[in-house]
C-alpha cells in the first residue's frame, strides 16, 4: 500500500551522516507546501479546472442517488477511454468512496478521474479534514469494509488533506497484455 504525500519522506538523520540521496531538499519541501496553498481553489460543486482528453471531473450532490450517478459516470468514461478491464473494480471502489463521503462528511463532493499510461487515478474530494478510520467489521455487519476493499483491490490508495478538506484516492493499473490501455 503506497500513499501520495505532499513532498517529503519522514525520517531522522543521525549526526555526522550525510542526508539521504532520495530525500528532497528543504527548499523543495517548502515549495511543494506553498504551491499547494497558493493554488487557486475551485469550489467542490464545480468540475476541476483540467481540460484534457484523459481527465474528467464532476460535482456530486449530497444525496443517495449520487452513488449510482458516480458509478455510471465512471463506467461511461472508462468505456470512452477504452479501459473496459478496469470498469468493474473502479465502479466498486468509487461506489465505496462516494458512499463513505456521503455518510461521514458534510458539504460538497467532487469525483475526479485521470487515465495516464494504463494507470487510472480516481479521487473523491470532500470538505472534511479527518482521515478515514479503519474499522473491524463483524461477519454480519453491513458496513465497515471500505478500507479493506481498497487494500485488496487497489494498486495504491490514500488520503491527502487539501485546502478545502481532503481527497480520498486510489489507483488501478491495466494489465500490460494485449489490449492494454495506452495514451493516444
């Protein structure tokens, strides 16, 4: 399980040892933090500002039918992009993220998809800053398995704080066999 972070690796350096070669400089870390804070904010009830043929963004209403709408949007867009092999898993995981956002947050929601080099990134943005909490679900419980599903089905996933709240994201990779999804 990998997570996307703001731009630096946490760790300690012992006295007399050179800094790790793969650790970004202090200036790079500060620039990453400031660039996120100074980026123009788009309200979550509007699509994100990207306009490419492999990026998509939709605002979602705070109503139970938004889960079905999110599944349909993901299925239709992946069909347009020719990424049929990712549809079932992406549809299930997006459904989980939107359901969790509707249950545990208040305010606007936004669904974002990006497909680059056979990698699908799905994001659900909300206005709550608290990260999700892993729950231990009983065998007959009706909820509490969303993070387990992310662990099992996604290649990577995580939660990132944003100026407007947080973004829950997951990434899926298409098989590199015949018919793999590629950029046009």
